[in-house]
C-alpha cells in the first residue's frame, strides 16, 4: 500500500505556521516583559521618592515646631518678672500656662505629623504604587501559549488503496486497448462494459 499521506503534509505546514506564530508572539512578549520590568523599577523608585518626600516634609514641620517652641520660651522669659515679695503666690501663672498650652499645641502637631498624618500619606503612596504595578502588569498581558498540538487525519483504507486501484484501472485500459472512462457519451467500467 502507498504510504504517502497528503493530510500529513498539510499538518506539517500547519505546524510550521503555528511554530512561527508562537515564536513571534514569544518575542513580542519578551519585549513587553522588559518594558514591564522597567515599569516596575520606575514604580518602586517613585514609591521610594514619595516616602522620602513625606519624611522630609515631616522633619521640616518638626523643625518649624521646635523653632516656634523656642520662640515661645523666649517670649515667656521676656515676660517673666522678679518676685520681690508682696505679690500673689500665683503671679505670672497665666503666662506660664499660656507657654505650656503653646508647647502642647506644637508637640501635638509634631506627633500627628509623624503619626496619623504620616501613616495616611504612606498608605496613599503605597496604594498609588500598587495601582501603577497593577496597570503595568495588565499592560504586559498573558504569555503566549502554544495551544493544542497539530493533528492530521489518517487515511482510510479506501484512500490508501486508491492509488493501487487507479494503477490497476490504467493497466487494464492498456491491456484491453480501450481507455477507461467516457466512451460515446456512455460511462464504462474498468473492464470496458457499459454501466
């Protein structure tokens, strides 16, 4: 029997096309992957800079608070008077309480800057970073998949025997001297008889 299978040849061509498409998509994905890595690095750099800026701003607020506290103590010192006797035991107490209230207000602002406000700002920075990472990953897409293997249809027994039948038919036509096929607008079989 003949072993030539045209379906196998067609499947080989399809497999080569599929291999080419897969390699092409893999190369495209590799190029997108390098952009994805750079995007992740940019997002990490942005997060680091944002956190550094937040800390720098908090330190500036702390320095400003310390300076205001120092000025308040200097003002209290200028308003203080010498107790020469004969005055009330609580004299100057209101100016001292005003100093304490101002220092408490300054310390409260510094504490909230390094506490709640810093945590809120850092949470916002982390969410922004995560959003950029998610968008970057979404832009990358899915890696290429090869998919199902290329299959080919096997020849049936009749298709395998067909070349032999054709050869036998041709041999019979040479042996009888009559071509097999159409003769005088009638169909003839391989033995020359009308059908």
